[in-house]
């Protein structure tokens, strides 16, 4: 799957926030420190620490999340292999080998 064309974003970025569509006041905008809102039609994407990194269309958000799984230090991503692989969660490095063997016999 390829990311959406930039024109998909333009139509959403022109919309104004409403109380129903987000939690910020006025225009949908973010400070450098935090962001709690994306224009209606876009989805907020966060890193493993919960820090906002951008607003994406639903299909781009799904692709980004699928391809950019990250875990906090000391943890690794556990997948059930297949077509496609299924992300099961972040597990401790010490438990990874046993859990991987259990879900991928």
C-alpha cells in the first residue's frame, strides 16, 4: 500500500476545529510541546512514549503504525508471523524467546 497523495491532506487541513472534533480551542494547531488535536478527517499519530508526531489520513495512519511499531527501551515487538504479520504487543527482552516460540510454533 502506498501513502495517500498530498491532495488528500489539503482538504482536511482547511477545516476548522469544532468542540465535537477536537479538544483544543480555536484553530487546530499544536505547540512545540504538546498537541491534542488534528483537523476532522485526520488521525493523531504518537510515538511509543505517547508524544504526538503528526496528523495522518486514516489509511496513512494505519500504514504508518503497521510499519513503525516501536517499544520502550527494554521491550521488543512480538509478532505472530503470517501474511500479514500480526502485532501482538511489546514484551520484555527476557520473555521474548519463550513467547515467540509459543505464538510461532
